[in-house]
């Protein structure tokens, strides 16, 4: 009897090799979308509260790293354009500029915001 219990105890772990243990199973399959939704909402909330002439440093502190950036000189001024994801257009899990809001800075001061898909450098100069 003892031998069969020992053999059974040794073989039992081998039968569990196909088992999967789910941790936080309620969120299974929704982690990517939930994190995008949360991030989009947080970004919209912060951007809505930004006053014009906010400094680029303050904005980066509040929003973190931008999804896309552009920097260039125009008519003696330094232009920075930061893009932050604020809404979903494509259900592919990737971020594109048309899913962002752009923040337009002239010499470090916020002067304009808008839909990332609508930004065109040529219309600014």
C-alpha cells in the first residue's frame, strides 16, 4: 500500500503539465484594450485642462512621453509638435497619428491643439 501511494505521489505532478492557472481571470482578453482606453481617457482629461501658453516642460511632466514628436524651425521660432493618443480609430492595437491629439508649441509655449490627422506642417508656415 505504501509503495502505491509513493508512486502515485511521484506521478501526480506529471499529470498536471497541461494545466493553466489564470490570475485575475476577470480581465483576461481585455488588458490591451483596457489600458488603451484608460490612457486615452487620461490624456483627453489632461489635454482638455491645459491652458494655452502652457510650457512644453509642464505638458511633458503631466502627460509623459509623447507617442509621436516633430521639431523644426520656422520663421526664427522653434516649433515642437507632440502627439498623444486620445481615441481609437483602428482596432489593431497600434497607435497612429490619426488616433492622437496634437499639441503645437512655438518657442516652448502651447499655442494650438487639434486632431492629429488634421495637422499639416505646411499650413502653419
